[in-house]
């Protein structure tokens, strides 16, 4: 029996998630300086963030299932150490090719952020799984929101290479702490790692609620990326013509999501996840509707983004908790499938942003995102079907009790 994770352990996992995922974005404000230093076009250096995203999705597919096989303290510490090494390689990169390759490994090892959420859900005390997942999600969201600000500031003060070394030192410190404080129990394993990878695709067939979680989550993440990318493009163009710093400040509106995430976790533990997800998506839809009214009033934009981000963050925390609950013993594999498809759908939203903005304008693009959110809310409220794992768990107690009483009655001795 695994010991429950204390609150300090959940907080550590939240810090690990934020510290790790921030490395996918921290270099973005300094890309111009990186290109000038390495003597290559900005378009070439722009491949580094893309490599980080590809690496992160690869990590979700190949490394996240390891949470079902390895002790958390060893797994998280090893992956954070590898992240520190990849950051050091990027900091000393002599060419753009080496830098892009380093960011492929940075993205893969930064997927430890998702491992942290899975571990928090698996080792949470009874009745607090969603709270643990939401706490780690808040840490991850903080890392994403603040990474560009921290990376840009450190790059201005220290230079981009020393900035990466600072993040490498933070990853190494997190590795040492995780190795000392996280649970040391190895999860039960009844098959090889290769068999675990081969079992990933059939999970969609086995769990009907998994398919629902993928579709509903994919819809709102498509809307999330569509709105944010289109917003940045629209604000940079006339008549707004805002600079990168001014546009980046709007991301601070997402801090409201960090405030509501712990509340989301507690509500999900007390009520049905579908109820929390629907309420969250309706809040995100209200924010999108505000954004669709126009981009001429900064307070309206900020309020719309606050509701939009808070709703999407809260829905994601509740949905991840629902995925983990399908089968906690295979939570790493389930989360792996979910996140790979989730991020793939989000990438489609990013790719659609510019064409839709050119064709439909800002209002039409925002209404497209609103339609995706409302569709997700409707699908999330469809009647729930029991999963195979839940059905088996429900039947086991009823089938075992009569057998035990009959057997002990007939064989009172030595049975």
C-alpha cells in the first residue's frame, strides 16, 4: 500500500512542474539576440520553440508511461537532471543546429511536468485526488505564464546563455530535492515497458470516458490556442500596433486561473467532474464572448482573457483528474494518451489562427473559438457510460462474498 503524499510533497511537485515546463518558453523573448549571436536568420532560430513542442509531445508518449513502473523519487530526479544537462548544452551551443537539437531534448525532459501531475493524483490522500492534480496544474500554469517574463528579464541582465544556465541550476536543485523527498515506492508492474507502450492505443477503445475526455479536452485546447495566437497577431497589426512587451502583459490576465485552480480541485473531489468541466467551459465561453466584442478597450480584453484562461485551466485540471481516476494503476499510460492527443489538437488550433484571422477577421475567429467551447460543454454533459474498469470493480465484491461464505461453511478446516 502506497503512503499518501503530504501537502509538502504536492507543493514540491507543483514547483517541479512549473520549473520544468517554463523551459519550453523562457528563451522566446531572446530569440532575436540568439539569432544575432549565432549569426543565423531569425527564422532558423524560430525552430527552437518548435523543437521544444515536438520534444514535449515525444516525452508525453514515451516517458510519461514510466510513472507506472518507476519510483517517483528516482524518475523525477533523473528526468530533471537530464533537463539540466540539456539546458547546459543549449547554453554552450556553438551553432543553431546544436541549439535546436538541445531544445528537442529540453522539450522531452520538460514533460516531467505532466509526470508530476500524474504522481500527485496517484499518491493523493483519499478524496483529494483532484485537489492534488489541480495544485500541480497551478504550478504548471504559473511556469507557462511567467516563463517569458523571467526569461526575458534574465536574458537582458545576464545574456541568453547565462539565462539558460540559471534555469539549468534550478532544474538540478529541483532534481536533488525530488530525489530526497518524493515517494520511494515502485508502482506495481505486471508487464514490460515495450508492452506498456503497445497498450497505449487500445486504451481509447477500452475506456469510453477516455474518448470523451480526449474529444472534450481537445475542443477547448483548440479554442485556447486559436484565441491566443490570433489575439497576438491581431494586436500586433494596425490599428492596434502593439509591441511584444505590451502584448505579453495581457498574459498576466491568466493569473486568475492560478487562483481558481485549487478551488476547482476541491469542487471536483466533492462533485462530478463533468459538472465542474461544464461550469468552467461556460466561464471560458463568457470570456470569449467578451473578446469577440472587439479589441479597442483594454479592460474588456483583460476581463475576457481572465475568464477565458480561468475556465480553460479549471476544465483541464478536472478533466485530467477524471482521466487518472479511470484506472489509477495505469494513470501514467492513460495520461500519456490523453496529453498526446490533447496537444495535437491544440497544434491544429495554432495552425488555424492566422488563416482564420485573414479570412474571418478577429470577431469571426473569436466566434469560432466560442463555438468549439460550447460544443465541448454540450458533449461533456451527455449521459455518462460506465467504464470497463469501473464495471469490474463494482462486480467484484458481489461475486466474492457468496463464494467465501460457501467455501468456509463446507470446509471449516484447513481451507
